[in-house]
């Protein structure tokens, strides 16, 4: 890329995007920065005001102009409403995947173009390789920080106008560069978790939008063990928050969520982190998206040997993927995997290359009651909940 290319850097207020702006400026680019607000909340958990303050400090230190844009309405309509609807159905969505596609590399990228930017740059840990007009998304050099998982749904045409300056750096290098440049956010703690929830308990946040719908907690053999507050408040594999003590006829081991029976509004639990009912060998996923072209013959039924991740912190595993004919895939793992979760993304890769991903719908387990396998019903969550976003209000 030419050194005079005007680039807009998405400046979050953290150290990663600050170093991205520094590197591009020092490489001779005409750099401008933009800070976007995606969430407004006055309850003390949202860090938007602090992040904007830090972004201004970074721009003053670098001598770069800073623009500010409010995408909170777009975020609500395109990401948050979907997040609530998925939880209402008892699924566990990943809003970061959708935010990258719809907001950061959607409306923000369009805004950057209106500012005159030929490209958008962010502080993501990933790499983009351009070869003969083809775009490939590849993993970051730092495997502990690689964020290609969260980029699996971004269109290749959008990635063609994106730069990831940190893709070849280790996190330690980024911190060192920031300290040497005396950036004011050099030692700022990395943000974790879902941005609009912040440090508050997840159940507390969700209860603001989804009314409780109590039901029964059962062991896999059908025994009633207690009650839950509503299927949306739990995810597969969860241990905390079940409030199940010891039982006279059960060993004193922790309980884990193994399945949700949407038809009866029951939570199915098992004892032990390695219980067999927590593991699956297959899953089905919908909304398949390839970063580039689909592998040859895949749409016609040819199997694809690759590796897959079923959540961000999951170690990718060897598997075989096949098209299902309805725009989805079936993934068969070489070894059983612990609780693939409906709503999360399954992301396929070939070596360093991220091929794309899809949203997990079901697996080869299902709600298990009295030892019998129950049919999976994706839309079978029948709790009487209000529209999930009626209580969300935006300032005029």
C-alpha cells in the first residue's frame, strides 16, 4: 500500500488501536481517527465516556485528528435486538461476531469512506493477505490474542479495504511500543467480556429486558433437583448460578448444564466436568459464510477436511465438514467436543487461513429427560416473555 494512502483508524480508547494509529502514522500515511459509541447507559457500568476521553488523549499525543460518531441506534437494531431474541429462545449468541460484520466493517467502514479514507484500520489481532485480487483472512502471529474467530462473518469485499497493523505483533510488543512512545493508554487494562454488559453480573443485565420464566431443573435421569429462573439465563456447560446443593442419593460433585428442554421449560444438568452427556461428536450450523470462495465441490457434497473452533477460547479441532443443502453445514469432529452451544459460531480454518463460519443450531445430543433423547426444536422456546427490546430507550 502506498505511503500517502489516507487511512481512518477506529480508535477505541485502548492500547491496541492506539498503537495501530501510531504505526500507520510513522509509516507515512495520512491518518485520521474515529471513535464510535455503540452503547449508552448511565448506570455506572458503561465505560464509553472514559474510552472517549482516552481516545482524545491518544490523538493529542500523536497529533492526529479525531472524529466521534454515535452508532448506538444501529447497534441496537442490528446487534443488540438479535442478541436478546437469541437469548429469549434459549440460545447463547456471540454479539462480537455480528458487531464486526454489521457495525465495525459495515456502517463504520461506510462512515470512514465519507471522511475520505481509502481504508479502515483497527487494532484487531489478525492478518489480511492479498494475492492476485483474492483476500484471505489469516490468524495473528500471537496465538493467544488471535481474533480471526470474531471476523469469520465479515464479507471479503469489506476486508479488502481493511488493515490490521498488529497482525504480525505479539501483545508484549504492542505494550512495549506504546510505552516507548509514551502513549497515555500504554498500561490500560484490556477490555473483556461483552461491551454493553461491562463488569455487572450477566443475569442482572439480562433481567432488565427478559422477564423471568421459572422452571424445573432435572437430572438426566428425570429427578427434580430444583428450579431455575428462565432458560435464557443459562448456557450449556455452565456451573455457576445453579444453586444446587448436595443430594442424599448423589455424589458431592458440581452440577453442569447439559441441555435445555424448550418444550417443558426444563434445565437438564449432570454431575462432573467430564460427564459424557456434555460431549458431542457432531453439530449442525446455519448461515454459512465463506471469507472467499467455497472450497471446490463443497456445495455439491464433497467433504472438507479442516479444523474448527466452537467458541473463542476453544482449541481448534480436526473435523470433516459437509454442506447440508440449505445454506448450512454439518461438522463431524474426530474426537468428542465439550458442549457445542447453539447461538455460538463454529469457525473453520485451514492452517493459518480462516475459511469462514456458521452459527451453531444443534448437535447430536439434545435435551435428555429420563435418559431418552428428545427432538431438537430450534423455535420451541415457549415461555411467555415480552418483546425483548420494549424497555430500551434512546435519548432524543
